[in-house]
C-alpha cells in the first residue's frame, strides 16, 4: 500500500469525521475497525502536526 496524502477537502463535508476517527486511531488503533486501521496505517494529514508520542525506550548502556 502506498502513502495516502490527504487534505481536508478530500473527504468533503465528512472531513471532520475522518479527522476524529484518525485521532481515535492514533490514541488506540484497536478502537477502530480493521478497514479503518488499514486505511490509517499510511494516512498522512496535511494540517496540524501529529500529537507528540512517548519517547522510544532504548535499551543499552546509559549515557556517560
């Protein structure tokens, strides 16, 4: 599957719903259906920056 660039106008009057569902997906991918999970896997929003996520846990030696 290729990246899906998006703008708010791609979904017309339903763009608010897609954005809400995308936020829900980002918070908990299991909270949306399989079809939406597949759609959002490579969905890109041309709008505000995505929410910050927890930093990745890196295993290894601590910094000196």
